[in-house]
């Protein structure tokens, strides 16, 4: 039995990772700044309590992130994890496909975290996954009742179920450190227009969309699909299946808590 510490283990993805690891031959620790939310109290902002939580563990899964602040504290959080990971045999880090191709501040910060991990020389596995179904659903939920939904319908996505990513991360915990693991993508690449059509077929809205021709480098990268990994059609749950099977009031993206 190995001991695994999961940061971000109270968030949407982290809970799924903990669930899968708990069903195997692992003792799972969950780091949270809130007493009672996880198994160990620790603050990634300051590093307080992180060393105690990591004492004696064989693997750390670093799934904590702060997407609502565009990842501003993520590099400091990652450094605090690295500071206590010297005796840990394996650090698994969750990243995003396209962090080196899509000019978003959040992506740049995720890429900086990747580089900090590589430079640390700590045995590690970095898994880049494509955008979660929940991210696209949150956007469409916000505009579906507008008379006309203005959307960049030519953007391309390869959305994936968070549960599929959690399953892959649990598998990686049991493997030797991979360095940069193969990217993990959803089962299909779709334009946002195609995703809206499938959303409408289930929910009936938005009734009309208006393609917004967004200029700039970010828009060009998303139209070109630089956030996708079409050679890695790994996920099992399609976008249509996700929309059809998810309650109507569930489309809220929850940021993993530290």
C-alpha cells in the first residue's frame, strides 16, 4: 500500500482522483486549508502544514489550481509543494493541453509551473488534459437564454469528462515517473458551433446564435485547435452524452480548493 497526498482534493477533479485512489491499494491524504474538509490541514499560499501532510508519502498528486484568479498563485503553490517533495518518489502534476500554444495568462502560468517542476529534478509526471466538459457547459449555460447568443462558433475544442482524466491520473500514480506523459484528450474534436447544436438538441436553447469573429492571437490559436490533441482521442464520455445526462442546474464550474 502506498501513501498518496492529493492537493486540490476537495475540488471537482480532485474529489474524483481521491475516489479512484481510495478504491485501490493506497492510503489517500487530502490537503485542504479548511479543517475537516480534507484529511490534513495545509495552506498552499504560505506553505504552512504542507510538510506535515507530505511526511511519509510516496506520491503527491498536485491538482490544486486557482482558475478564477487566472492562476496567479499557482507558481507559488507549486513551489511550496516542491519544497516538501524532495523525499517523495513521484510528483504527478495536472496541466492543460495547449499551455505552450494558447496565449492565455492562465496557460502561461501553468506552463511556468511545469517548467519549475522539470527544473527541480524531482521524479515527476506531467499530464496535460484538454478542457473539461464543465468549462464549455458553464459558458453555454450563461448565454442560453439570451435572445441571440453571441459566440465564436468557429473555435475548436476537444472537451473531456473530468472523470476520465481522474481515472488516467490514478493510473499514472501506479506507474514510474513518466516526465511528460502523453496528452489526454476527449473522444472528439468539435467546433463550438457543433457543441451548441448538440446542447440545443437537449435543452432547447439558445434559440439563435450569432458568430462573433474575434480577432487576435488567442482567437487564431483556438480556431486552429491548438488547445486540442486529435492524436489522443482518449476519453469515453462524449459531449452529447455529458449534456444529456447532467442535471440542468449542475452547470457551474467549481474551482478546486487548496
